[in-house]
C-alpha cells in the first residue's frame, strides 16, 4: 500500500518536473529562496517565493540539505510544520552549503518556511552571526 502510494507520488513528481512547474527559475533578478535536496546546492532545487506553512511529501518535506537566499528579505526555516520547533534564519544573499553541519545539525529537517518582511533576522536565531 505504502509502496504503491510512493510509486504513484514519484510518477506525479516526475510529471511535474518534466513540465518545469517547480524548477527554480534561473533568470537574473529572481527573488526567493531555494532549498536543495543535497548539500553543496545539488540535487533537486525547490524554489519558494511565499510562506509555506507545511511542506508535503517525500520529495519536499524533510529533504533540504543546502539553501540559498536570493530574496531581499530574510527567511526562517522550521523543523516542524506550522512554524514550530527548532528554526534558523537566513538573510538575503546568505548561502548554507550543508545544513547538517555541526552548528545547526539541520539536515533533512525543514518542514515549514516563513518569509520575513525585514532583511535582518529580527530576533530569530540566525545561521550566521551578523557581519
Ligand atoms: Ca537531503
Ligand atoms: Ca521536519
């Protein structure tokens, strides 16, 4: 049953990928955040421009291993849906090559995303100390 569902979802995900719906836009000036399945900005890129109260499915939830913020605002990544549990904030222009690195230990954890309306982390725990 579970295997059948996974196969079905995999087929659906591949169909979606084939028509380019969720592929990160490559054009200059794109604004948003990109989560990658693998460290080093590799694997399937998931691009977001708005809050996500919950990420769904094996292809999107608990898969992010690296992240780039190409937005003008900071984003907060949460371990649980509904913006709960452990979280870290990434500022505009910041990249995190390996979410599993020891300061964070956040590999394959991200389950919701919040886009702030400031470029600073505004009190949220940042990945990096401010320059
Ligand atoms: Ca991963
Ligand atoms: Ca999670």
